[in-house]
C-alpha cells in the first residue's frame, strides 16, 4: 500500500551557475544531506516563505536590534503594541500566505515563520492537543508581545482558548485541535 504522506516528485533539469552549484554541494556536505534534499529545502523555503516576505511587508532585522528594541519598552507598551498593531499584522500575513484562517493553516504558517526565523521549536500532538515550545533568547518582552498576539489571534480569529507560558528565553503554548 502506498504511503499517504509520500510527496509526488517530478524530474526536472536546470542550468545552474558553477559557483552556485559549488556552494550548494559544500552546504549539503556540511549538513550531511544529499544535494537533491538541500535543493528541495531551498525551493520549499522559497515557495512557503521567501516569495511572500516583501509582499506582506516583512523585513530582515538582526537579533540584537530586536532584543534591544523590545527591552527598552515597558510591559504596558508591549501589550499595547501587540493589540494595536501585532495582532492585525500577524492575522493579515497568515491569511495572505495561507489563503484561509483556521487552526490548521495558522499553525502551519507559524511553523514556517519559526523555521524562516531560525527559531528552535518543538511541536507535539497528544490527545488532539497541540503543544509548542519555542526557544528565542530575545528577552521577556519579546515573549510577552507574542503571548499577547497569540491569545488575541486564538480568541478572536480562531475562537479557541490557548494557554501561553513565557520566560526570558522561551515561550510555550497549548491549544486543542
């Protein structure tokens, strides 16, 4: 019986600049994955995230800058920013990129965002309860900002209750499917 999770593939030929191919081969060796796997990862990241970044107003910013910006705000300012700007921005970006706003699409978008931001995270599902643990090292205010956004999104857009716990370096949340 065929594996229902197996992804259909297509054989395709491309012309690639020699230096680009050399760098891809080097990176695949460092990551201990085949060149084919690495190229699929690069293309997947492009279609899931990179091609949307500029369309939804995302900009790359260095971690130390984010850390300092958030640390120089008090808790009231953080929650106010999450309510006035963050919730709407996250909702609109997730909706634009996934074409719908339900639990499955939002969690899929969130995982893609975490991966593209090089955030360490774990996701488990037990008894229809999704549990995420996110390691960020960006300070308590960054955690507080995202806690407020998640609570608003889950409550208002997804009509779900979420339990969020934060520290200076991590954030965890659980939500029923």
